[in-house]
C-alpha cells in the first residue's frame, strides 16, 4: 500500500533487519486510552489548515564552534489546523527549544532507534516527531502501536500532518505540506534542505538525484525499503488479529533493496548544500515517511525531559 501526501504519517515500532525498534514509554504518565480498532477506516479526515498561531515564529540556526545550534519557539510560519479540535484538545503554545547538534556529524558503528524523541527539527523550528502514544487496548508496553494517520484513530491532524502535544508543542507526524510549499518543493529539482536530524545530518524531502553521486543526473522520487507484511496478524488474547494493512506501525517491515533508501530512510549522496557528498535522510511519500533510526549518534538535547514530554531549555 502506497501512502499519499494527504494520508501519510509515522509512528514508532518497526523491524530493521535484525534490529527491533520500539518506542519506549515513560514509567509514569496519564492513563492510556484503550483502543480496539484493528483495521483502518479508509480516508482520514484532516483538519483544514486555515488558522495562524497567535504567537509569531522565531527560529535561529547557526554554527557555533563544533556545533550547529538551533534555537526556536516551535511556532510554524505557515497556516495550521484549528487547535484545540475534536480530535486534539491542545492549543499551540510557544516552546523554548535549544538544540546542539554536531556541525560535522559522523556515522556510528550501529544505528540508533528513534526512542520517544524527535528525529530532528525542521528549518522553520518545528520538530519532526513521528511517534504517537496510542496502543491497542492501551498497552504501552505492547508491540501494537497505532500508525497516527492510518485512519484508525482520530488525532486531530491538520493538512501539514501535524498536531499538538499536551505541552503545546506543534509537531509533524508526516510530510509537512505547509513547509514544503514554502520551500517550493518540486519534482523538477532536488529537494531543498528541510531540516536537521538530532545526529547532525541533513534532512530532505521526496526528491533527489537518480544517481546518488551525480548532481547532473535526473530528478526522481526516492523510495523507502519498507513494505507491508503479508498475511494476518496473530490473534488471541491482547492481539489485534486482522490483516496487515498499516493500522499499526508493526504492520511494516524493512525489505532491503526494494527501495533506494536504507533502514534509516537515508543514503549517501550529493545534494545542493553538500556537493562533495554527505549522508542524508529523506522524508518519503511511502512509509515510514519520517525516518525511525539514526545513522549517527543523536544529541541528548533532543531527549524529552520534564512534565508531559516537554523539553526544558538547558541552563546557560
């Protein structure tokens, strides 16, 4: 099943070859909602993006010594859905983000799963945060985490595939269409830079060079190497049963070679910003859309701290 820009989203448990990735949950928190839906309900109604946050966006990205420092209030510079809404009770509020990532990132010996933290932050200061705390029967320690934009659970997602955490943090779950329109994403040219990952590597969206090391080659839509599993899920006690249709994150598996991206939804390539080459992540039109693992070592600045998952600004 291929997901379109209007129905894409991501969440946090998947298998990467021999590596099983799970979204770890905090030891304490509000009671989990108990869902029993086992199959997607078709087209997901998105909240029209007709509103502007009351606060103005503020973002600064610059290199300071060995770090690229991102300071932002998380307010998007494009229209959003109305928040609160029927699927999301949280108003958008300004945050105090300050992230330090390596200005010259290096690949790690092993990939690092995305564990209850953002992948990174967009150039407009809004986090790419694919996980959703919605589980089958409310079992946060189980493997059946819902795919936020599968249509199974109503989460009040707007047309930029974003909604709001209890902390007031607006964040992207899928392709950030408002941002992509602003940066003029086009199938005629390589994607512009859309963000930075927590490990310091750049993030692009959808379109890249056909030949990874040739900036003169054709422009193509990059493809992930994840596919829906075949057959049916296990049934029985605490198991959803039903066919693998994308309702749950665990409905997908990594199949090397089926796309042109690796298990981190990235590749080594040249880009307009890095003509000599770099490792780069890509947002894709097919699952997982937002990558779920780091090729480098993620900055601890992206770990959630404080109540409701809000990240507190570090002391100066």
